[in-house]
C-alpha cells in the first residue's frame, strides 16, 4: 500500500497519485508546480501554510486507501 509520510517531498507525493494534488491545493498549497515546492517536505509545507501535518497526512493517506 502507498503511504505519504512527513519526510516525503511534494514532488514525490504528486508522483504517487495526481489526485493528491487537489487535497494539497485545498490545503492552500497553490504553487505545487514551483521548483522550490518540489524540494519541500510535506511537514515543511504544512508548517509554512499553517496546517497540522498529521491532519494533512490523514487526508492524503485516506485518499490513497480509497483509490485502491
């Protein structure tokens, strides 16, 4: 099973499933295509955008489970 972790880069997450982009966009991460965002971890992005990283991970991983 695929799973998103705190230490994964945004680029890695997007490669797992393009449907995850919508969740990230809804969390306020509107610059997913920016080169710098590709080298930012999920934990760093959550911190910068003021989101609880565990809540974000739950959303991302729940999506992956439902997409199986």
